C-alpha cells in the first residue's frame, strides 16, 4: 500500500477479491485509474472516462508490454535529479 501511494498517485492496483467457493471465477488483479485532483466539469469527466476506456482497450487488444527495466528507471532518476535537468533534457 505504501508503494502505491508514494509512486503512483493516479493509478492503483487492487488485489483480487476472495472467492466464496472454489467454483467462483477468478477475477484477478484490477487497475484503478484515479481522476485528477481538481474539479472537472461534466464534459471533462466524460472525456477523461472515454479516454481511459479507449486506452485500456488498446492495451488489451494489442497485448502491449509496458514494462520498463529498472536500470532505465534508475538512469532516468539520476538524470532527473541533476541540476537544471529540465532545461538540459
């Protein structure tokens, strides 16, 4: 829980619910996309929801692998923490 709340404020992984009987279907882990922290209008909320639905369908249809190796994450963090990193690129 602490990893999710410190690294990903807008995405949360939810564990599968317990089964009531062995014959119940296995639901699996779920991904919850959380909306932005500001107040959205009805139109903006509908647009955000439609975008997330389309995004999830693209990921599932094309079976995309969005994993990033930890070595790349570490290199990116080193670059991001250097002085004037946003201006240097």
